[in-house]
């Protein structure tokens, strides 16, 4: 089986000290967002396909809310997308990376991220983010129970009245948003450039986290603004039953790749890319083997 096109020997993997972090400004954030939008426009069907799980999950959550069983956790669940989004966008980073190289990427190129040399490191950090997400949900639930007890809301209007018109509800908003902010800051510091770095330069999880933290420390204003932009776009995308996330999340995923390019200087010795073989003709008899193109490689 052919190796991933960027595969390199372990001895060539760079250490955290070799990843040079640049100083960026607010203009660089706007450029990253514009480039992310350009990528989305160039390959919208692929991006939506990769992120369709989010609006589907949103609809499932909405259905659960109709039963009022998870109503207090609806906002924490929506906000939690920001914690696991950097890992979920791995395929989008690869699409942007390939388009940056002048390729015409397809959805199969995004799937091939599963064969990246740094996949183990990315899965490890992704597992950490999912654990952080689960901790946030448990914390949000504990905050709600501490303030309102275990009695469920009678209806959605009743829940909104509790939260928006009572002192207990105001306490919930203040405490919940404050604690959620701390969770988001930790996730931002750990992952703002970690996954693109592991994908592009085959960094270890520890080196990627260290570089991400250095990027935040060197650019506190820009990274704080980036966090606010992400939060605002997630709120906008969540409003129409989460369907807007099918656009917001791909754009943010592509933009994160370009933000990484702005923040981390390219390596002096980039791995040699293997040319992609021509696609050739495909026949109906090849189905379903064509769904797994790597199985035909030697």
C-alpha cells in the first residue's frame, strides 16, 4: 500500500523549538477568513458533506429538547462545538492544504487524512478535546442543578422565563458564561494551530500543543479576537436549528488552516510531494471499490 504523500521518516519530524511563531494582527484574521470563504466557495459540496453531522446533530438535539429532557444543556451543547471543532475539521485542513498547492481537491483527499503519519498524535489530542467537552457538559449540568435543582422546566417558555427573568437565571447566565469562557480559553490555547501543525509538519501532540500555547502568548489580542469571532459565528450558525453550521463550520475550518499559515513559519525542509496519479476511467463494475481508493494502491 502506498504511503501518505507527505510521509517522512520519524527522524525528520521537527521539535517544538523549530516551529517559529510569527506576530500577527487583526488584519491577518480577516485575510484568513476571506481565504477560508474562498476555499468553501471552491469546494462547497465537499465541505458541507464533511460537516453535515453538525446540523444533523442539531436536529437530534432539537428533538430531544421537545421532550424537555436536555433543555438546560442545549446552550452548553451548542457552545461545546467550539471545543471539539478543531479536531472535527481535520479533513477541511487537508482540502485547504491541497488547494494551496494548486491541486483540485476532492472529498477523497479529505478522507486520506486518516493515513497521515501524525494520525496517532491527532487522535490523541482529539480524544483530549472530547474529554474536555464532556467535562464542560457535566460542569454546566452541575451549575444548573446547583441553582435550580433537579425539577425540570414545564415547557420551553417556562425555561426561558426562569433563565431571563429571575435572579437565579441571571446567576446561571453569569456563572455559566464565566466557566464556559475558561473552558474555551484552555481549548483555544491547546488547539488553535495544533492540528494543522501536526498535519503539515508531522509534529507530536506535545510539540503541537506547546507551539499553540506560544502562538497565543505571542498574539494575545489577535487570538482573543479570533476566539470571539469563532464564538459569534457559532451562535449565528446555531440560530436556525443549527443548519447554519453546515456553512459556518467549513468556513471556520478552512480559515483555521490559513490562520496557521499566518502564525507558524513554513519549515526550511518541506517534504517532497508525490505526484498524484491520473484518475483514469471508472466503470460501474468497480463499485463499491471506488469508495475506498486506497485499497487499489500498491
